[in-house]
């Protein structure tokens, strides 16, 4: 699995995941939408940790600078 996420993309994904978690746990977003945002936030965290996004890979995109 070749890394395809750069540092900026990883940080943005983590920040979005934190916003989703805050919205859910403060009760601002509830119900099905809250659960969907929480799951999406978890996916963002996992893809940030492994620096790999399957959607980027399937589209042939890469945010990772080649050294």
C-alpha cells in the first residue's frame, strides 16, 4: 500500500474528525446524521494514520510529494 496523503491533507482530515466528534458529543448533531458523521470522522482518522486513502487510490490521485 503506497502512501498517497500528504501532511496537510492528514491534518485537515484530523481537524474535520475532531469537529464531527465535538458536534456529536455536544448534542448539536444527533440521530442518524450524528452517527454518520461519527463514522466518517473515524474513517478520516484511520486514513490519516496510515496515510492512505482508498478513494484517492481508485481515482489515481496522490497528495504525497514524490521524493
